[in-house]
């Protein structure tokens, strides 16, 4: 399958678009992720080039959210790397924003996981009292069930503010997709899918016991967001079942596969427009590092196995020596004496 055939003309357009990056153009939505890499003082945050003009405006209005925006990008990208660490495409830079223009399943995942990251980190900021407009979910302050011995208390995460901020920040209010390209519609949908996922996985409840010597006669409970890893796993599953949509929009999003058009597209489904390249060889223009030099597992049948990961090119083996402390004994009194042990392990890397 020729990658050039599928992506060539789009790539050219992508390069032009990335240079200009008009608001809400397909792919620009990823540019803000550059903020995860931008170090330096917080003040520099708002003016930093990865943000669109609209995002810079929002950022100036709410400078207290800059750390949360940065943290959201970092959280999303870190989870992406963790979910894909055994695959040919392992979500590492060099160039995530370029990859975002090509409208593949991987674009869909980045888009969803980073918008989920933004919702998550802004909500955490609210609960920590770092943002003036939001705090804990006060609707849950009172109530509970006296007969069952618990009541709401503490700080329940209030996700509403995080959701609405991330919609604004990621240019999501544009609901009317008529006349937009499939790529833009796809990005909007996938951003929304990410934040909806945080929303639907929000409902875990934590409790703390009170009462004489831990008797747990009374409990205080609060709602808390699920761990971000759970969000990541859920989205990875959606990635594996993602849906190809038609690049030509009629009134709304349509599946590419004509025989399946009757099956509705769910809010949390991830969508893509273009088939993925195989990610085997480096392609700087597309921001693909290739799998050369990646560590693989000689005995695994899965995606981390040398056969699949190295795309049939074979692998090199080198011996790595580990030295560690071992056979430690406690010597009275008071120290620990150990021996130095050496182990040799074979490490395989793709050719
Ligand atoms: C809240 O603000 C403090 C001080 O700026 C910071 O150290 C902390 O990490 C923030 N917490 C969250 C969850 O954003
Ligand atoms: C969507 O936008 C198109 C063109 O901009 C317009 O003709 C149409 O009425 C809009 N639809 C809705 C539901 O707003
Ligand atoms: C390699 O794969 C095998 C089979 O899946 C697994 O048991 C083993 O722990 C893996 N080794 C490493 C170093 O991950």
C-alpha cells in the first residue's frame, strides 16, 4: 500500500497550513501541544507561538490556567506514549503537529487524549483552588444517605468548568460542520470524544471513614475523576475500533463504508479520514521516526515482537551487563553488607 498515494497531496497542503495555521483548520488543533515542551517562566506562556491567536486571547484572560494547559498537554502526550510504547508508532515526537494534519487513526487518538488531558488538568486546578471561577462541586456539599451512614463532603471534582474551558480553548463550539472538510469535522469530533470520556469515567467515588478508632460509623464521600491511565486505556480501545469517515461531508459525518452507513456514530467513537502509513521507516516530512533502533522482544508474538516491530528487516543483538547489589545481609549492628552481582542480558534492536 503506497503511503505516497494516500498522503502525498495532503502532505503538501499540510505544510502550507502548518505555516499559516488559520483558526480551526484541520491539524492546527495540535499546535498548542508545543506548549508542553515550552519551558521558561509562566509569563511567557500566553505569548508563546504554539498557541493560535484565539488561544492567546483566552490565555491572557485566564493566566492562572497556563500551568494547567501545559500540564494537560503533558499528561495527554505522556499517556499516549505509554499506551503506544509497544507499537510501531510510539507517539514520540519528532513532529506531532505535522502528524496531526494527516487525519489518521493516530491523529484521532492524539486529539482525543490531549483534549481529555486538558479537561483533567483544568478540573484538578479547580479542585485545588487555583482558579477563581471554579472550585469543588458545591451541589454535592449536602445530602447523602444518613441511614447508610455516609454523606457528601470534602471536595468533589467539578468537571463542568474544565469541559467548557477546553471546548473554548480547542475551538470546539463550531457544531455546524456543513461545508467543512472531513478533516476539520473529524478533529472536532475526536476532541469532543476525549472530553466526553473523562466525563463518562468521572463517576468514581472515594470515601473516608470517621468514628471511634476507625469503626467507620460515618463516612464522608466525594466524587473524583478516574485516573488518567483509565481514560487512556478506554481511548486506546476506541482507537482500535475507530471508524473511517468519508472526506466529503453531506449534512453530517458519514461512514466511508457504504454498507455500514446505517450504523450510528457514537459520541465517544474515534474517527479518521485517511488510512495510516505503516510507520516502519523514517519519514521526516510526515514526522515519523520509523522503528530502526527500537528495542524489540524476540519471543513475543505481539506488536513488540522483533518480527512485527522491525517490519521484517531483522534485528541486532547486543549483550548488556548489569551490576547490582545482591545477597545483602544485615550485620549487627547496624549496617547492611552486599555483594556485587553481574548479570548479562541480550537486548535486541531493530535494523
Ligand atoms: C496550584 O497552584 C500551586 C501554586 O501555584 C501549584 O504549586 C500547584 O501545583 C497547583 N495545583 C494544581 C492541581 O494545579
Ligand atoms: C450551517 O452552515 C451553513 C453554511 O454556512 C448554513 O447554510 C446552514 O443553515 C447552517 N446549519 C445550521 C443547522 O446552522
Ligand atoms: C517478551 O515477551 C514474552 C512473551 O510475550 C514475555 O513473557 C516476556 O516477559 C517479554 N520480555 C520482556 C523483556 O519484555
